[in-house]
C-alpha cells in the first residue's frame, strides 16, 4: 500500500464519493462505499487514525456505562457490532475478561444483575457469561487488586483491540476493494456550483501540490474538525461539536499482575475507569474533560493524570506515582454540542452518532465510537446514495473480512499483522539483517519498519512509532531511543538523505516529549511536558 501516485487523483473526472477524514468513521465509510462498487476517494490531513481513532481505551464494547444510563438501544447495537468486529478482524479483536471489584454486598447484587442484562442483550453475539467470584478467587485472578474490604468481584466479557492497527487494515481493505486513499492531504476548500457542493480543493502536505477534485457527494467525517469543513460551506454555520478530552496513562503491567482487565465502576466524578493489559503494559483511563478548542496533538492536564493516579491508588495494592508513568496520551471525542452553551458537563452530550445533510452534496457524520464504526459507515453510505442518486446496492461489510484477518494458534507478537505475518517472516529470511531488534525492551524488528514503509503508507517516523508500532503510546522514552534507527531504516527504503533523517528525528523527539511525564524540579509539582 504505497503512497498513491497523484495522477490517480485526476484520472477519474468525477468521484462518486469523496470522504474527508481518515479516522475510524471515514475509513469505514470508504470501505463500505468501495465495496458497493462506488468510485471512492478518501483524503486525510495527517496520517490515518492520527487523532482520536488511535487514542482510545482499546476496548470493543457495548458500553456498560451506557447501560447504566438506560441507553438500551445503543448498547444492543454496539454489542452486535462488537461480535462482527471480532469475526471480521480476528487478528486484532480479542475477547477480554473484565473484573469489577466489589467492596460491599449491594455492589455485588447491582453489578451482577446489570451484567446479566448485558449478556442477554448480546444474544448470539455474546462473548461469555457474567458471574460472581469470591474474594480468594478474585485475588488469584488479579493479585494486584486492593484486598482490604474486598467481598469479591463480578466477571464479564468485552473486547480488546489495537485501534490504529485496525485503522490501517481497514484502509488496506478499502484499497483492495477499489478505493483511493491518501494521507497527508489537507482539504482547504469546498468546490461549489451555486448551492451545490461539487468537490474539494486539497493540498498535498508532502509535495505542496494543489488538487481540485470533483465528486457527486462529499462526506465530512473529520471528527472534532467537522465544524471547520462546515464553515467552508457556510461561514455562519453554528458549531455542532463539543470536544471532550480522554486521557490515559501507561504503567508497567506488574501493577495488576493479571491477564484480566479491571473495570472501576464508579469514580469520584461518577464515571468509570479501566485498567487494561495491552501490548505487555497496563493502560489506565480515561477522563472526560470538556474543552473549547481542539488540535491534532492535545495535551493532558495535570488534574487529569492526578485523577487517574488517585483513582487507581484506591484499587491497586501498589499505588502508582508520577514516576511510574511510562507514557500519557490524550484523545478528543467529537461529541454533539449541547444546546445550552453554558453547559460544561459531558454527561449531557450524546454518545451516539449524528448523521446529517449539511448542504446539498455535503453529508456530515460525527459522534459515535470505534465499536460502531461499521454501522455508522453503512448509514452514511445509504444516505449518500439517496442524496446523490448513486446506484443502489446493499451494504457488503457485515461479513467482509478485514485485511489480515485470521485466528492465530500461537502467541507470537507478529500475529497482530494477521496474514501479513508470513510476509514479514519471509522478508527476514530474505534479508537476515532485518531480524535485529529496535530496542532491547521490545520485540519489534527492523523488518517491520521496512514492511510498514513499503506496504502500510507510513510516511514519517511518527507514523511508525505511534501507529504502525505502538511504542510512543506505551513508552515514550523508549520511542525516542528508537527514533534514529527507525529514521535510518526508512531513509534507506525511500531513498531519503541524511537531512531528512535528522529532521524526522528532531520532529519526532519534540512530539514524543509531550507524551512523557516530567518533573521540572523538586520544588514544583509534576507537570506534563509541553
């Protein structure tokens, strides 16, 4: 999956569908449209899944929290989609056992009843049956949990996945079905014919080449950036999105010393917190902080990391402190803006998606969550077909396998590549020097850098270390230590010079410092690096 040749963008005099945004929703929409035979183009201003879609809690779930809020329909739809994701991307989506620790008997009864309903709503897409575990059973399964006052736990099942890896595989699947996808292509304007949106103006961020691309319908799937696109159509358009920041910290896995994930059902602000084993580390989050602005690189607030550490300390036997944080990352949820402009509560903002015709020829999709990406895409393409008078064809994605889909029989970390694992192993056999490790603390090899550069549209060191490999997310300092080696390997593959290497390393180190938790000096509080 090399970078697309630019002439391919102008070969088609008019696209059926032009999608702006390369996150979960945009990529899913591209796959749905292409698999129905529509001429499909997707452009993304940065890398695929650069924003929210690579910064999730790594859960494929129906949403226990939404069940508690009474949103039965949302939960039921999500549970079905969870089952389809596990089937269609079996190399990336796995069943996960969650434990809810209970420190009073009322909680035992409440959560067991609620999760039995959760099981029932899943129906034939169930991942397993909820049950009560005694105190001794709980401590056996999760030795790192706080023992004092523990009555037991409720076990339930949901899913765990690698969000950015799935995004890349969906992009590959869309391309295999005929779509054209281009990352680092920023939309700078909308083409109009009277009141009709007829396409986009876009600039290639790598070559600075400008394109005027025509389409029968344009789909705005830009997440927290949807309002910028809407204002290109109508300068007076009201804001439709209120970003909410979700922060996660990453710790060593020994803090829980368990193969199970922890779900803390009620925090001090009435939300939930997860501690999930992911890539041999422990990911803990998330927060829900309303913001008035957004960016591609949001930064965690100190009060958010304090909240996560303090909540974890109430449940972990060993209390984590600032110096234990290996990485901290933030994602922005594109939540539908509340009608009350003075509201500062994300509890009032819908978690479901919103689909609308913003102007003639322009459709906007926002909200939702990773688990329901396929269903959101289906609804979006259905509306696009109706609005643009495109050929009617039923959705094909319910049983469409995602690129790489297979079920592994061993525990080799290369299984995250699915069927591409054999290609990477063949590359190492052909070029044995590529078997070298990038870092002594991680299993990743030179071969994976070559593979991602040639086949997964990785353009920068950041693309590799943040989204093809996930090192930046789990250990920012280790990612910095790997950056020069990654740059050298990439430069060799693409024929770039030493200046390109140096610029890539400098840029990546500056970015990665924002994922580290630093103490400026002993007299100050710990603060996140700027």
